[in-house]
């Protein structure tokens, strides 16, 4: 899928590169050439963001992993110097995602149980059945089809709705609300309206589940945590909203971009069809996760103390953007990083983050991808985009999750 990229001209304002920057039109699955140029020059460098502030962009693999474990960095956006991703500042009070220890640790523990290895693995038959059913419908329907709407989105969306106890028929509401929250073009009022709608929606569900519980996460939160005083209703609502928002968009776009990467590298498409053992398939999925790395806004942090790393002194109050998508392409760590290689030796990518804030839903996302990709390539061996690459509309650089707006496919 990669080729000769556009010239890596760094966008400059006041002498600093801009973050985010546009990806090359002919290599839309690669990080922005301007940011790769920054990475090649230094693993830690100043950039300018939308509000004129100049946080540190951390793009080196070792530096990203080291700093994501450093307790001297805070994830709380209330601190001065925090590099907000949009004017709406929707990250403010987004549950434990934007908290530090010990409260981050305490609240995260309340929702860890549904994502345990045992409980996630128990969902394998249900997810396999869902994937097979969606492929049956895809094959029986018209061509071309939008793979995002017909398959990539319904897989994780159905699963997270079942896990949380959210009615799937409401998926258009929360999918639209999620996009409004991360859209850099949304006004503060639009983003806050989307957030308020989601908060009200989850709050009402929690209230219902206090008297009419089921076997789902929201029922557990309502009856085991809120009813016992471990959590306030407000905190439980924000946790539920975070779990819902984080449970479908990233996985859906990993499926969509992964299909684009595989169909653009037919040798790797065929490799995936031939892989037989769970270990081989798991390794291939990790490579797809490394290569696509759909979280493109970076993990945002602010320094609470002076930190010296890699010859750079990060001062207390400095903002940082820890760019996992760039770190995954660090040529000093990964050989030929812009090449998709499903037989690549195991690589500890940082697509899910690292350290205490590593993605809680990581086991579930991996399982969904381990089932979805092999099923697609084996059952639809002639799967391919129905339009040329330059006609596919990708999300803007400022969107926190990279992906496509639709993916027309045929077979």
C-alpha cells in the first residue's frame, strides 16, 4: 500500500511544524510525511497545535513507552499546559481516562472484570456467529457494498452494546454523537450538546437497570458500585459513556483500514488466508494493528515535574503528545516499518497505548479482529475496493481516530 510518498515538506507556522498534518494522498495509510520528517530529525520535538501552544511531540518508540509509564506525567486536562486536541475540550472529565492514580486505578478496577481474559474468551462463539452472519448478509446483498456500514461497524458495535447492555437500535445516535465529539470542526456548543446527550442517555439506562438489571456491565455498575456507594451515579455514567465510545469506533476503522492494507498488498492478503494456527493469526493481527494504528491524535499529557529524556529537558507544565502511530513506524526499532508484513516477528506496538492507561478493552478488540479478518479473507477471497484509492474519502487529520467515511467493496 505504500509507495513513493509526497515530499515531506513540514508545515510551518512561527518556525514550528504543525500537529496534526495531512497525510500523503498516494499513501493514506502512512503517517503524515511532515510528521515523519520531524520524527527523522528528533524523537522529541516541539510542534504547534490549533491554539498556538507548542507541546512536545514524542514520536520515538522507546521514548513513547518510557513516558507513558512515567508518573510525573498527568492525563488530567485540568492542568495548565495540557495540549487539548480541539477547542471543545471534550476530554474534560472523561472518566478515569483523564485521571491519575490513585483515582484512575480505583475507578478502572470497577470495570476490569468484563474484560478479563476468561470472560472475553467466553464471547468467542457469539462473535464468530455474528461475523459469519454479517458476511452471509454481505454476500447475499448488492455489489458494491459499503464494508464499513455492512461489516466493520456492526461487529464491534453489536458486541459492545451486548457487553454494556445498550440497545443496538440506538447505535446511530451514539455513533453520530461520538463523531461530533472528536470532530475538530465542531463548535464547542455542538460538542457539548453531543456529550450532554450521551450523558443523559447512559444516566437513564443506569437508572432503569437499578430496578430491572440484566447480565451486563451497566447493570453491574448500577447495582454493585453505585448502590453500594463505591461510585456516584455521575461517575458511573461517565464510565459507561467512555466504555461505549471506546468500544466500537477504533475497532471498526481498524477493520476498514486493515482491509484496505490487505487488498493493497495481495501477497499479504494471501498470507492471511493461509495462516492456520492461532499463534500465527494472532501475530498477523498485531502487525495489522501496528500498521494501521488508527488512534492518530496521540496520548495527551502534561508534565508535573522536570523530566530529562533523550537529551531533552521537559519542564513542569509542558504539554506532550505521545504519538503511537509514529512510534509504530520508528525505523530505529522496526525494520522496514512502512511495509505490511504479517509474518513479522512479534512486535510490541503501542496502538493500545502502554503503562497504567493502556486500553482496557484491548483483549476484546483483539478477539474481534482475530475473528473478523480471517473470516473475511477466507470467505471472500476476491474482496477488493470498488473504487480507486484516490476516490476513497478518509477522515481529516484532526479526528482523533483515523479511518474512512465509507469503504465501497466488491468481490
